[in-house]
């Protein structure tokens, strides 16, 4: 007999806020005396930025990190008062909105600093700025060649009380390889950038470098604060090393929409890429590539139904896929739960399993559910 479904709606993600709180606790323990900034960019890695932020702060996180001003403003609009840093903005971003909301703005170029200062002058309100320095990732961050110019300009703005200089930070290129020599090279460049700022009389209130992987494996890089992202959501950033007692927070699931018999020799789904070798029973799952189930998982993935993994048969379609129940001895019926991926504690597939099949990382997998997928929360205080 199948277990009744804990599914509210056809297809949904369930986010366990108690898992979020647990993971923040794990990260705080690894951070030692350093504060923890929880990264909730991209709508909390598709877990819900506002809900994750509240759970993380209640669990002891000190600050929040996002990419854009819009993401930061959304958190403020939800009543979140903790410090928020945003670090990926173009020159014509709405810096006035950030200044008005006391959002810390990451500066990566002289032009961005000019734009922030203009917004502060227009509002008659001091902006909060942090320097993001490029120490070797060669992506976002102040280019070393223009760093002296940025420091000189910042010094003037601090003297004029146009901006408050809060922090210096950078991002690691090889943190998932804890002993890669590039990490130490970036650390040394980071320390040089801090020292250079001090030569201009710019003393940061705090400095931070460590992402999830470095937080868990490189305590020497904790500095004043760590900045974990993916580990907050229970996914290890270094799967070759360990799970670190992290608890995956997202379950992607749907209701079984239909159960039917398929005779031997009959094909299933478009192109009949799978032909039933014997009489069998199949279940139709109302989730497909429009919902974030990668089409390339067709005939490769498994789905947890009635306490067992069931193989997908045939192509993954836009909004449905089929799994093989065999003789259906477990009595699967319409409405039963079908777990596409989850924490893995019951034996169900995990986001990492999808990532292994797809040749990608679990970050991409948890960011995939979309469109018609409803999000629901379990546990925590909301």
C-alpha cells in the first residue's frame, strides 16, 4: 500500500527552514569568532530569499548578501533590518534606492563609486560602501590597475562625509580545492589590498573572503566574517571531502497524476525511446522541462514513489514524465507523492545525483525548479 502524499498541489518545492537554521549553526561553529553573512542571492538560491533570510538571522547569522540592489530592497521591504550587502550592479543601477534603504553597496570600479556618490548627494544621505577587490578571480571587483584611483576618490568622499567606508572583500577562484596554491596567492593579494587602503587612511570596519568551501575547510581565511552561500542550503561545496553534517533544505516533488498499464512491445512517450519489454504499470508525473526537470535526464533519472526509486521511462516532456512501477505491488495510486529529489534521507534521489547525471553542480539543480512550481515551507518561524 502506498504512503499518502504530503503534496499540496501538482508540483512543488518544499523548503525545510529547520534545515536552514541547522546549517547556519554548522557554519557558525566552523567560523569560530568570525561573524556569518548568509548569501541569499537569486531568491535564496531558489529557496526563497525572504524566508531563508529570516530563518538564518534567527539562527545567528549577522548579515545578508545579495547581488543586486533590487534583491536587497526586497529584503528591506519585508521588514528585514540586518546589514545587507549587494555587490553586482551596473553604473546606472538605482543607487538612490540603496542609499535610502541603508544597503551596503559593493564597489568594483571608479565609475560605480561616482554613481553612488551622486546618489548620496542627491538624497543628502551618507552611502555605505564596501570595496570588492579582484585578487585573481578576474571577474567582478576593482582591477588592481585602478585600485589606487578608487582609494584616492574614496578617501575624498569619506572626508566629505558623503560615504561611510565599511569593508573590503574578495572572492576565491579555487575554494573547492582547499589546498590549491591559488588560494594562498589570493589571500596574500587580499592582505596587500587591505594594507594599501590603510596607506590612504582607509581603515575598513571589517574584511571578509571565505565562501562556503573556505568556511568549512580553511579556518585561516575566516578574517572578521565568512560569507557562505550553497552550504546554507545544505549542499556541500566540496563533495569529495564530505557532507559536514549539512542538511539539504529543498525537496522537489509532485503528485502522481495517472497510473496505467502498458503492454509488452508498446512504446512510452515521444519517439518511443523506451519499449516495454514485458507487461508493466507506469505512473505519470506532471513535471517536465518547463518546471525544471532537465530534458537530458530522460531514461536516466529515478523518482521516489511509494518507498522505492522508480526508473524514468521515455523522454522528459515539457510538463510530464513517466516512471515504471513494474507490477505495482506497492499499490501506487493517483495523488501519491513522487519525489524528484530531496535530502536523500529516505533513499530518494538528491540534487547531487541529478548533478552527477548532468555533468554539472548541485547549485544549478536547485535553481532549476521554476514556472508552475509552487514553493512551500516547513518548520521555522515565519
